[in-house]
C-alpha cells in the first residue's frame, strides 16, 4: 500500500460517502464527481490509462452533468428530501455494513498468491487493436445498444401532452 | 495484506456505500447514483484483477471495464429519462410518494 493509494482511497470514500449522505441533491452530485474522479485516478495508478480517461469522460463529463440536469428539472420548492425516516435509514446502513463485513472477511481470509509483477502495458494502441480485432462483435453490439438507449431515452422523456392537444 | 487485497477492500467499501445510498435515499436520482457507485466498484475489481492476475496481455479486464462503463452510461440515460417521465406524471421524485402503478 503506497501513500498515493491511501490518499486516493480516502478521497474516493469521502467523495462517495458525501454523495450518499448530503441533504442537497446538487451537492450530492458534486461530491459524486470528486469520488468518481478519484476512482479514475486509481485506474491510472493501476496502469489502465484508457479506462481512466473513459471514466472521466463518461462519468464526470456525461453522467454527472445529466444527473445535475435531472435534479434541476425535477426541482420542487418544497423541501423534497425531508429527513428520512429514522428506522429505514438505520436498517439500510445495517444491511450495507453487513454486506461489507461479509465481503471484507472473504477478502482478508483468502490469500491470493500474487507475485509482484511488472506493470502490464495497456497502451491506447493495444486497446484499439483488441477492440477492432478480437472484440469487434461486442463493440458493434455495444454501438447498437447505445443507439437504442439514446432513442429510448428521448422517446420516454418526450412530453406527449403537446401532441395530444 | 497485499495490494490486490487492498484494492478489493476499497472496492467492497465503495459497493457498500452505494448500497447504503440506494437503500436509504428517497430521491430517485440519488438512488440511481447509488447504483452507479455499485457498478463502479465492480469496474474497480475488474481492473485490479487485470493488473494483478495472470496473463494481463490479453486485456480482458480492460475490455470488461470498457463495456461495463458503456452499459452504465446507457442505463443512466434511460433511468434519468424514466425519472423525468415519472416526475411529469406524479410531480415528485420522492420514491415514498410514488406508490401507485395506475395513474
């Protein structure tokens, strides 16, 4: 465990925990961008450059902006996120803590034999080669899926009352 | 504890934070964000296993992560548009008050 890993881990956990616990939804999304950027830095530290920059582009650039727009479009003057009912909050936290305890116990008790390997090379060129040769069919299917999701999102979000008048 | 285990622990912590958010928040957008956090934890696992696993030259972990990020983006777009449509109908994004299937 290096110092940079500890720093990034603290930033990730702080950002995401703030995103899940703040009152104001816009503040939550802003804290989320901090957490997701730190996850991207972790990807860069692991040597996955392409995934790291994709994470920044897709999550910080697109998903967070989309979430901010959704928060602003559904903004009510009434305080929407009233204090959650206390018992439900405690129950949710207990369930999450139990899940974490099980996962952490499994991770700590298993001792994967990991030799110190040299940093594997994953340049953008190699990733592009793999996407265009070995994984070309999944890539095409993904393009189809994204097109369908785009059209579906527009159709669902369209206001139909104007047409009906 | 070796470095793979520390990445796995961080990722399970991220998953638990997302799970706690998805279970406790009442704003539908924040529930969706919690689900995105859980997907991110899975991606971090993919990359950590790619880095410390055997045969990293096959790039399979990276490919899994790239496709998973694309699917998460599509899911976020469709999910947020569903929330917008539901808001137009119910005038709220509070999940506790969106409690009828029939309008």
